[in-house]
C-alpha cells in the first residue's frame, strides 16, 4: 500500500511539502558497503558469488520509456475505480504524520523506554562487518526464534519506528503506559509486518531530501534488522514486506531501484533481486531475527520492477515511465509476465537458501474484481510456475472491496483452485470510507471469517496508528503520544 496524496495535521516544520520532483541526497549509484551486487545473470544459474559493485551493469532501463500504467487483464493498473490503485491512501487531517509516504508517518513515536529492545536504530546492525552477497549464509550469532502460530493475527506497524525520534509513548485502553508490541499482544495480536525499501535515501526514494522522512533512511536494511530484533524479543512472528523499490511499490507504480536501473537484461536484474534478498536475509539471520514469512513484492497486480522515474516523479513515486521491455516485469505483456516470474523466483530462491523454513508470499489487491485475481494467479502459478508458499491479498472496504462476507466466495474459489497454497489477508482496515468506520464488527468479522477458512493462516491490520482514506486508526494521538482507542479495541478484546 502506498499514498499519493494526503492532508496532514502535524507538529513538524516539514508538514507542508510541495510534491514536485523532490530529489534525494545523492545521485550516486554505488551499492555501498555490504550491499547487494548488481548481477550479470550468472548467479541464479550457478549459485556462484556475485561481486559487489556496478561494473556488470550495462544499458539503461529507462532508455526506451513507454507510457506508464500496465494493462491488467484489459484494465489499467491505475484504474480510476480503485482509490488505492495509485497508492492513494489519503491520510486524514486528524493523523499526526509527517509527509512523504504511503500512510505517511508521524515523526513522533514510541519512546525508547516503551520498547522491548534498544531504541538505537543502528546499534544492533551497525557493528556487523559487511558481507559479500555471494558468501555462504552465516550462522546466527544470536538465539534464533521462529514462531509458527496456527493463525497469525498481525499488524503492519512500519511507521511506528519513526515515532521513536520524538519519544512518543504508547498507552493501552486503560491508560497504562506500555509499548506498541505489548499493547497489541494484550489484544490478541501475535505477528508484525514491516515494509523495506532498497535505498530509501536515493533520489526519488522514501527518505529523499524534502520528502518528509529524510531524518533517517527509514525502512532500509539497518532499520529493518534493528526493528526485527524488537519483534522477536516481544515474542511475535515477523512478516517482511520487500517492495523491491526505493519508494512505495503498489498498483500505480513499481519503480526499479536506482542502483539497478543500468542493467541491460532481465537475467541481470533477477541477479540483483536475488543478491539483495540474500544479503537482507543474511543480515537478519546474523542477529537471530529470521522472518517467518517474506513478501516478494508489494501489491504486484500490475507486475514487479516495471517503472523508472522521470523529472515529474513526486515524493510518493507518482509520475513514472515504463522501463524498457527487455527488463520490465509488466504483467500486461508476454515478455513482462516472463520477467515478473523470473524476479519472483529469484527472490524466493534467496529466501529459501538462507531459511528453508521461511514461507514466501506474493501479494496483490483488486479482490473486488474476481476475474483479475483469477487471471493473475493462473498466469503466475499455473503458467509461470512460481513456487511461492502463500498468496496474500489487500482487502479494503473503503476502496470498493465490499464487506468481509463479500470476499468469501472468491476466497473459497482460490482455495479450491490452489490446494498447495496457503492464503492470508496481508492488509485490511474495515473502514467504509475516508477515516470512517461504522463500528459494526467488520474488523472482528474479518478475523473470524479468515480464521475459519481452510489454509487461510492470517490477517494483518494495516498501520493501526494511521487514519486515512482506508479507514481510521486503532490509536488516537494525544499530543505526542498514542492512546489505544477503547471503542476500536472492543473488537480486539484484552486477553
């Protein structure tokens, strides 16, 4: 999920930002120490070492720009009937957020004392030596915890880590000072989802200069490694959502990361996906924070690694061109489908090499259009034979998907059609319109219905501290602090 536009009420000077091609701190394409390589197409065939650096890259993925907007089974990927299709989660003016992202985040956040581990975002991973992406998977240097729950009752709290800069405190419904993990666990949640970007500090990246998140490279590898340790310390399962972009990837745009844009073939780009994923998984393994599940892409209905930015691209990644047909993973073309499948397979291969027990997830939206879901899954699983473990869906009433009971028929259909797959709702809120929820039990119904279906193993409430076009938050802002909303948490009663 991403955000294209929103109005904000914030207490930071960066609250009002002109979204017109904001640029990052640097145009440097260097992968940086310890980063993944840009591949040459050999690693996936031979599993040989992929050297760091950009020397293998050739050709520009953006040299033949086409009009943006992939055709999906006869539809535009950013079709106007879907308010989320361009990542447009308009954040309500009541949310305390800083501008620059999909449900944009507040720079305010839980205090260091409210979290089960150190609040230093870099401390846990910064002392580790960089490792070549082609080296053998390292043995864990920490006690590795792996949580296999029968049902994952999850929440995506990616923005919460940004609040820590402002010492935001978190309070449960009874006013008890706590932390985000404890409050959620108190109310039945047992899993956390985090987004990650390749290089959020890159030009057109999530943390690019002037886009509201430049204080730190939020959602990069170091931040993910640090926060993953907090998830594990809290005794919760971890779903890692890899966007394979420097900014939000969603139905409206799937932008190739800056450091990969000069590759000239799909084999080389697949190598980059593989090496990056391998490097990220190794970093998590070294600190004993291997994810139970890894998403290979985010809302990839139109494909994956499809677009390149241009001079009009804004802070949310809107306004893009299509990359060359040699490399784009556009699900609207024959070559793009093959490329997308290659990239999915590369990510899956890397995950399984480091942690065979980790389940891999593919993720799309548009469940209100059953024919699109059927077409996409047929192409990816039956025709392209991508070996993912779980199929994940976004399910938003406010974006036209209907109430939970409206999803059941489609969900039963895909369950019977794919007996070897498991399924999840990886994003939901329950709101029926912009920052509005009827408190009609829809959220509770979502969890009850999904839990009652064969091989449906979890749900993830999207950003419970954020309100917007997708619906209201589970928490209220009280100045700089977060208070669990007692009415909202009635559907998530204290255990």
